[in-house]
C-alpha cells in the first residue's frame, strides 16, 4: 500500500510539473505498477482493451469527420453572423455555440474551429479577442456535460457503473445537470464574467479562408482573367473530351472547373461539379466551364466553339465558392533559389502533373504576374488542387515552401458537400444507437467511425492523425492505477476516510468533498486521468455509505470538467491563451467565481435529480 501511494504521489507530481508528456507519465506509472509487483501483466495492460478507451478513440474519428466535412466551420460562421456587431450578443452566441458543438464534437475540435472566426468577429465587433476566447474555452468544457459522449469523464463515470454490474447513464442523462450548468455559465459571462475578462492587446491573428482569399485577390489578382463559359447547343465541344482539344497548348486556356447541368426533366436536376477536370472528362450540352486566360484568347475560344459568357466577379465569396470546397483547396507556394522550378517557363493555369495541382496565380516582388512566366527564385504562386495533394507537395519537390497550414485551412471551409450530409447522418445514427441501447457504446462508436472512413468523410490516411493519441494512451495507461487502488485497498481506505469525515454529517457533504477533491486534481491533471482516479473512490464511498453511487459519479464527471483556474487544466484553456493574450492569473479571476457557482449548483441539483 505504501509503495502504491508513493507511485501515485510521484505520478501526480509529474503531471503537475509538466516536464514530460502526460501520456509518457501515465505509461511510466503503469510500468512501475508491474515492476513493483502490484499488478500482474494482464492487469497492467488491461487499459488498452478497455471499452472506454476504444470508444473515445472512435469518437475522435467521428469528430474529425464533422470537422473535415465543414460542419464545425459552418456552425462557427453562423454563430458569428447571428451576433452581428453586438458584443454582448456575440459573447452569448459563441459561448452557447461552443457548448452545443462540444456535446457532439471533441472540445479541442470545437475550439479549433471557433477560434479563428471568434478572433475575427471580435475585431469586427470592435472588441478584443481576450473578451471572447475564454468563454469559448469554458463553454466547450461545460458543453461536454450535455451528452454521454461529450467528454471522456462522462464515459468513464458511466462505464464504472457498468463494470460493477450497475446501470450506466443514458446518452442525454448528463444533460439534466449539464444544461442548468450551461445556462449558469452563459448568464455568468454575460453579466459578470465579461467585466472580469481582461483587455489584452494581441497582434496574433489566426489565418482563415476568408482572410487568405482576400489577400490572394489583392496580391495575385486570381480573379482576373477568370471566365465562366456555357456550352451552347451548336458547340462542337458537346460529347467530346477535354483532352481532345489541347486547350492549354492550342488556345492558351486552362480549364479550372466544370459544372454539369441537365435541362432535361428525365435527368438529374442537381448540378454536378468536376473540380479538377482531366483530359478524360467529357463535355455536354449546357455544361459551364470555368477557364483562365487572357481576354483575347477567351474571345477567340467563345467564337470558335460557340460558347456563352456568364458574368462573374472577383468578390472573395464568389471566388471562394468557385475555387474552394471540401475536396479542393488553395495554398501559397514560395520558390527558393535551389528549387528545380527556377528558370522554367510555365503558363498560369497549367498543372504540375506530378503533384496534381494547378498554378492559379503568380506574384513577384508583391506584383501579380500574368500569362507565360519564367520562374525565378523568390516567386510566389497560388496553387489549387486536392487538399491532400497540396500537403504532399513538399515531399515531391524539394526547396519549395508551402505557406501556412493547408490542413488547418481545409477545416475552415464552411461549404457542405455530399460527404457533409453523410457525416451528419452518421452522427445521428450513433446517437440513436446509444439512446436506444441497440448496441454497446464502444461497438456503436466503432461502426460509425468505420462509416466515416469508408465514405472518406475522414480519409484513411488522416484517421490516425485525427485521434488525440496523447489522451487515448494516457487514459489507457491510467486505468491500471484505478485497478491498483482497488486491489490494494487504497481506494477503499480513501472512500472510508471520506465517509467517516463527511458522510456521517450528510451524503450531500460527502458529495461536496468529492467535488472539491476532483476539481483540485483537474486544475493540473488531465480531466480523463482525474476521472479515472476518482471514479472508483466515489463508487466505494457511496457503497460504504449505503447510498446510490449515481450522484457521486455524476459529480466526478462534472467536477473533472471544471478546470477553470489554470491554463494547463485542459487543452482548450491552453489553446486560447496565446490568441487571447491571457496570463495565469486571468484564469483564476474569471474561472474562480464560475467554479464556485458550479459547486453550489451541483450540490443543490444533483441530489434532486439523482436521489441518494
């Protein structure tokens, strides 16, 4: 028992110190339990086959699918648009939006999607990002309490009951306490928290699609010489392939995009888009092709092939919808002196065949280039192609620099596609399976994660990147600590101590003690690790007192998600720290009163909802 307490103390100290990654600390702790003989090999590795861990990993993939198919970006933009220029309204909407999203998407994914639009909205509304970003982080933490899958502590609390042959929590049962706490958080930030939030100047502006597009329009004139042409009934292009005409070499025209239109009622009425037409792409009557070329060359093309010109503008929203979506994106590529491209001549609109991307715009010394270009060191290009191809460009060509993060930009595209609706239907399917308990939670999550992968809502090559392995490994490695606490009797001893000191007064007093102990851990230790440590203690304390364990495990889940006092308590708190210009003391000033309100609300509401 003494050995275990020493290991536990060192583990907690290492978590607080932060010198090592939390998953590394958890793995070292797990291995130490085996090497000291406290656990056997099966018990030591039990966490990696635990249904909680498997379910959480699957949920990361589902959340990644919603992010990659545009739902989180679209929701973020809608929240900001609804608020307009009203700062109080904007504060309420971003807090509420972060909360609702995090009920279904990971807290980290929610903040990642809302952070750039919230910063932009803050400046547009005439306030500072520091007045909005902490509510987004705290709102995402609170919103995780709306559903069973909203945050790992919820799953850990529910599975603790199930593993002890008790009934777990239903999918929306957490909302009985989560919704009141969310209302408290929103009212708090609207009338009290906003006054406590600091005014911190910061020049750090996260890149987003709208900002990048605006810059590209100015620097590269990508909207110039871009035309939309309709194939008329007399055009010789009908029922031929793009490669038959050699548009690039014979007409100095680059075909950028094809929009399929079907005027016949017997055919599909929904337009089909070919985002990157290939030589084998066929052309039909009434198709609309987007091309890039000089006015003179386009005029010749229109006359020769009997095409109609459709007016288009260089407005950023118009161009964004025309050139960027979930499949195809744009990025800035810089040419270094040692690049193989230096000295080569190329027409804008031509493809880099090997990479599968198109040169859409060029700039030299901050001045746009047009027509045929002899590439020099320092030239910059706007490239267009599948997001994955853009990411892989650096591995194909040495000495080129891709500015910014195509991966991050792709998740900020707010347009929806067929895959977007597949992702949403998959989420709904998972909720139905969990609500009606058709399948065990882990199996339901795995099936829906598989659907996301098979339909390429999440490319298989990106699936593992979408999982926060630090969290998954840390939870799996900390579960044996819970086993050790029970096996050695430490959990029972701690539970008995709590019962003797607090339970004899009143079950609600014991509830308060569990809340305070859990929230104290959660300020410096990952909320999942905290829940793993506290769940068995809470269960044993309730059992010793002879009362229902449900209110105590709900309290563990709630208090594990109240890391409001430090920037290191959760990843979301850390994510907004730099962009908001926050200091450590800001979290204490703003989070302290909110934590007190949550403590009081939990002690009042939990016994009313889940009786002892």
